[in-house]
C-alpha cells in the first residue's frame, strides 16, 4: 500500500489506517479472538498504521492492539495512541456506561497538563506492552467535548505545559510526531496559532459531505506543514447506507436537508456505477495534506468490504459533481456536545434521560417498549416503569424512534389501543403516532389492538414509559429492531 509522510517528519504511514475503537467494545461486545482476527485482516490488506486510545474500552483496545503488534517485525508498523485522559481503577461492576460493552474496570479523568501527559504515556506503554509509540494525539480537547467554560481550563493546561511534554517526548526520540485527535475545527485553529503540530486526526469534518475543515483548517495546515489523518469518513454511517430510514449524520438522526443532499450524492455515485461509500472513502486522499484515511470496525468482513472499495481509484473529475450537495457544520455553542467524551448529547434527543437511555440500550432485538398515556395503569402492569412527567406520548414516540429501529423481521412492529366500541376510529393522537412512525422508521402500519389484549401485550414488554399524555388512547407499543453494523460509524 502507498504511504504518505506525516507533516515535516520522516514518518511514513499507509494511506489507509486502522482505528481500534470498536476493538474496545464500542456499542457491542468484541471477543478477543474477533479483535485479533480483525487486526490480522487489516494487516493482510496492507494496513501498517494503527490508531488506538486509552479511552477505547478503558484500556481494552490498547491491550489488544499491543498484543497483536508485539508479534509483528520491529519497525514494520506505525502506532498512534492518545493523551488527555488518565485511567483509574474502579470496583468491578461500577464502570460508568460510556457505550463500551465489557470494558476494563477503569474510569477516566481529564488531564492535559505536563504531568498528566507524561503519566498517560507511561500507562499506555504498560497496557500496550510495547516499547515505542510513534504518534501521540491530544484526545478530545475542545468545546465539542467539554463546553466553553471547562475547555478554557483544559486548553490552558495544554498550552501552558502539555505541549511542552509533547515537545520533550519528540525531541528525545520517544515519539516521532504529535498532534490533536478531535471532532471539531475551532480547537485546531486555536492550538495551531500557539503551537506547531505534526498532524491532526480529524473525525467527520473533512468528508465527501461535511467540508467544515476546508475554509480555514486546510489552508493553515498547508501553511504550517501539518498533516491530516481523516476519520469518520462515513459521517456516522449515512455515506455508507445512503438516506435510508433511521440513517444518522454526525451522531444524530439525519434531518430532511441532509437526507436530500445524500440522496443526490447517492444518485451521482450510481450513475458512475459505484456505491456511495467508494467516493466517501477515497475523497479525502485527493488532498495532499491528508496522510491517511482511518477506518474502524470489529469485524474482518467489514474491514475487507471497505478495503475492496479503496481501489480502483475513481477519476478526480467525479468529485466536482458532489460539490453542490456539501455542507458545513454549524458553529459550536457554549455547551458541550458530549458528556464525558462519549455519550453524544448532540445525537441524543433531549427527552431521553439516563434511565430511558439505559433501557433502550439494554433492550434486545424483538423486545417491546410501551409508551403510555396519563390514564394507563402502568404501575400494575409488571414491567419497569420510567416516568416521563410533563411529556406527551407523541413527543416521547418521536424521541425513542429517533434512535431505536423497528423490527423488520416480523409482520407487525407497532401497535396502538383501539377505541372501545368503535374499533375503526382513528383518534388524533393515534394519527400523529402513525405520522411519526412513517417519518422515523419507514413503512410500518400501526396495528389497532383491543384494550385488554393491549394490556396483555404491555405486561410482556421490557419497559413502560409513562407520559402525561391527556388525549385518550395515547398508548403505543414498539418492537425493537436491529442496528446493522454499517449504521454505526466507528472511525
């Protein structure tokens, strides 16, 4: 595989690199052998640049990547990891839910100071079991993760002393390069005005669809000789799936504007006889300052499928056709988009509180959830009840279906309570339910069910969400479907 240079250093990385977040159990469990098989598939495909972080599985991904690379010839690969979070042990079973399944028993604290970075590197050496790290990225600095107030503190730590630690590590030969690993452009501009960076791992902001990095960051990188490593090339999956019902962009359900833009892009790709994922994966490599495109998965088959669309390279001229349908991310506000750097509040409907998020996460394929109105006897049904006081049933349906797919493996996946004495009636609230289901989940008909039969179904549900919907017959049962691997962007 071709290689490109990182910044002004002598370090060369393969044009396609492997991101190991999924090996830490991001969103779904990743057994050890599966992780090893995926890493072997990446190696067999020619990938020689591997990126990991302490955050991924709270140390688990570093251990697995280290175990794999330890058996490879010395000097045959490039490895990057990250600093900015320090892991500390916690009692078994008390690890907070950061969307990692079966992580190690640690929690993380932010520390971008000189001492914090030096400690982080030492800990990573121990977890990796390797005696060298080539690149260090400062992980998740910025307003996107911390909000404006907290980031002012962390960015001061970094600029006052953290950068000095990175410079010392580089000058001593302990590392060959350093930079930022982030999801936003503004913090890159801020740091680059105060320090020289070799590279930036930028997720989701220089893609076929999202061109947020073009106006200011790319020119500054060219001026300063800073390379980009581009992650998140499928923008949370929509550039892999196309504008299908339930598709996501930037960690949240895609709105109508994004769906229309991606639909137009998909039509262009089809005219050229390729899947949309092919130009999405290849596009960043047109830019000379891009050193590598990062792909992440926990399945060898997914890795192989992505590598099959890296070549042959598409003609440069095709990309001009996509230009009218690109976009730029809106400016960041003062509040954090993330909580603790992993739960994407920008991608989570504000009505979904911690209890309901946990419920949706623990539900499996085929489990039912009830959205009940103010008159429904939720407390006597049996399943756990999650209170949603002050929330209408239709608003709750909108929030849940923004994230939970309906089951496509069965003929029926949504039910409402029929009107007593008039089974063919369609109350206003039920008509709204149907509109929400059509918009959020696709072509599903809500099936009317007799009152006591509805109660019987509710007793078998996984959870009941009790709203204060005062319109009569504002009750809905939804059956959870499957989240497919291509719907999750692990880059």
